[in-house]
């Protein structure tokens, strides 16, 4: 079915096609019946049981409008967002571009979303409908564009407060290239101050609610080796439960000659695969199995997913691969067998 629909969808503006796709997934999720993940090997990661190894990456369902529809495709987990404390429209359009010759996208969306309060209310209603989700739900959080970087911690804590009770885990997005100054939070004292504040708030929320919600940090694939080592050491020091490696890249490997390759923003899709796997491998070596790793970037086949798992990922996520390969990709990856827990 998707193979028949894709030429029509690709004839439309990329963002318009995205909106139509999300509305279709929302309608799919509203149909009656259980939502079963695709058959696969169950894994316990960050203390959470995942029914298979493949999840949907943040950025696809920014406002949590299609969680049930995505679950119906068979994903072993769904991550929504990025969600900011206050609603924001994102960057001016056009801001999403296809590079079909490379099975890639460039985006500069800019954290367009409905805001933490609205998303939290939406997820609360979802959770209240009899627990139809059979797979874990992650919520990816960020700062508003107009929040000064020195006050970014306040935005992340506000999102934690609003979304803690709706999430199985929270991802702290420090690596989008489309919010000015955001990537600076991956380094040095700003990173350490943020991690300390996040862990303190996590403990407070756990004491209040009686449930621990693990924290993941989402990193850029463009980090130098020394920076990866420093970030990994900070994750260990502050006992962060997981890391998502990685986000889109500001480099343009192998696509500089293609239309739209010169657009500002982050590149995702097939050209990102080597960078993402390299980041996963460097993190696995440094973290030595003490922090869970979710690998994302350039996964367009089961073989790509297996390569990411072999590089050291405990789970994988897809986004651009779903756009180019369709829902059948989910079940082909879910069938991969991967043994241990972290």
C-alpha cells in the first residue's frame, strides 16, 4: 500500500506530506482493537521492558497526535516531541526538504510544537483510555528558542515537571542544530550543571510519584572524539540512564552535489549512517555497558539496524527510513534478535 501511495506523497511539499501522513496515522490509531507491537525479541533497557528493538525517533510526531497509530505499525517504543515549555511555531517555511537520490532529508523545523501543557494533557487522555499502548512511550524535551541559553535549565525542568507522569522515559535534546546555542549545552560546565539539575529533579519527581522515569541525553553525531569522551564521562558521573546517538548532522557527507543539500538545517537519512554508527561505537567503548545506548541515524533496512546493534546500540530508532521505506521496515527490524539487558 505504501509503495502505491509514496509517489503521490512525494509529489507534495515535504511538510504538507508529513502533515497528511500524521493525520492518517492518527486516524489509524483511532480504530478499535488492541495495539500489538511487531513480534521480536523483548529487551529490558533502562529498567523498561521493550517488546522489540525498533522505535520511532522524536521529530516525527512532535505533538503526540499519532502515538496509537505509530504503535499499530508495530514499533517497540514511540518517542514524541521535541516538546518545549511554551508553544512555538518553529522556523519560517519552507523548512523540510527531500533529497530522494540519497534517501535523505534536511530539516530546520525549529521545535515547532503545541507546548508541554497541551502535550501532557493529550498524553494523559491517551493513558486514561484503558492502557491501549503495548510499548513504552518516550517524550523528547527541549528549550524554547527565545529562552536565553543561560536559562535553558529552567525550560528542561519545566518540561520534566509537566511530562514526567505521562512518560516511560524522558529524552533531553541538546543536539538539534535548529535552535541557536543549543548544542553548546553538550560541553563542559554547562553540561555538568544541566545534568546535576536534571538528576536532582528526577529524584524529587520520583519521591512524589513513586515511579522513576529514566533520563536519556540526545547527542549530535558531529562531536569530536575528545568531546565524546568528556560527555560519556559526565553521563557516568551523574548516572544518566541512557544516551541517544545521535541527532541530525550539519555536515553534508556525499550529498553536496544534490538539490537542497545546501539548505540550512540538519541532514538525516542514509548519508548519516556512518557518522551515527561511529558515535555509537565510541560511546559503547567509553561507557562500557553502564549507560544504555539507543542508536538512530541512517537506518533504512534491517541490515542497517543490525549494523547499529553490532556497533553497540541496545535499541534503534527510525524516522527518515520510515519515510523512504514505509511501515514494512518496522517489522523487518523487529525480527532482529538481540540478547542482553542493561
